[in-house]
C-alpha cells in the first residue's frame, strides 16, 4: 500500500515522503537532514525533483552521497541522474508515473502524476512543486502569465478527485486572498474556516484536490465573471481575457 507523508523543512516547505513495499522515495528535498532523520536507518531508493529552486534541490548532493540513489527531474539541475521531460512515462514504487511540463514559476518546472490502482479504481497523486498551491499558485519568476495560466489549466483538466501535494504551507494566506478576489464564493468562506482551525492546531492543510482548487482557487477561476471584475477593478481597467485576468490577479497577490 502506498503511503505519502510530509517531512517539514525550513519555515514552510514540505518534502513528500513516499513509501510502498519497503521502498522509500522523496520529492523536492531542499534539506537532507530531515529526510535522513525520517528514514531512521532505512535506505532511500530515489529522489524526484520538480524544479531548480534551492529549497527544492539543496539536499540532493548529501542524499546522493549517503544513499547512492537515482535523482529524477529536469535535466537542467545539477545532480539529476535521469532527466525527465513532458510525456515521459516510467515506474517508481511499482506504480506508473507520468511527467507533465508546467512552466510559469520556472521554465524547467515539471509536475509528476503517480497512479495508484485500488479496489475502487485508481487514485491519482499530483506532485506539483510550486506551480499549483492550495488556493494559489507560484510567483512568476521566469515564465509568463500565459504560460502559467496554461499550466494551471492543464492541471485543472485532471480528474477532480486527484490529490494535490504542493510544496509549501501557504494555504491560509492564499485563502485570505481568495476571499478578497471572490468575496461571494461560499466554498472559499467554508474552506477558509476549516483551514484556520487546522492551522490553529498547527496541522497541515494538504493534500488538496483538483476539485477543491477549481472551486476555491482564484487563479483557476479566471473565467468566472466575478473574479474577472475584481481583478479588473484592482487594475483600474475593464474586464479582459483569462490570461489578462490571471496576470492582474498575480500582480495583486504579489502585493497583497
């Protein structure tokens, strides 16, 4: 049975720890120390990387030196032993893994979709780094609004029950922005209350689901007239197409 658990790192990062059949993999280990502590003497069988930022890659060298494990991710990253690109299909933990390119936050950003067969059908697990956050998305450090909007649209086309494992605990701040961007959205109001309760107990707010993001994430709701009007009002302009709405939302959020 597949187990997926967060390893907290730095102030708000999560390194995802995947185990099945005695194998151990981690996603985006920005720091080696908490991974080594979590493994508690077990071996590490592999590392998955979504993009090149140091808080996602900083532990690669130490983990490879200790465990001699493969590192799968964008070929632009030092330490990657098996470069991945969009459309690749491979197997880890005895399960199929699909690679999707999702530029915007960075140009080399990948998302990784793990398929887990179950008695009820199939569970989908999405490791999306800093492209899609719970109720938000990453800043545009390298890509364009059009690229990020297309990447989010691609992820939004996955089945609504797909579990979303992003890499930061940003949910509360993101939902506060979502409430400002779409104040009439009851789903946002309800989710904000739930997340406030979780964070008051210092509990993780992840994973999310694609369905929850489509209902509450303003960056995935640029087609909603109320969101477009709010974004236009912040920019002092009339409503525009979805990419322009996204760009205005992202600029607003950057200064929120």
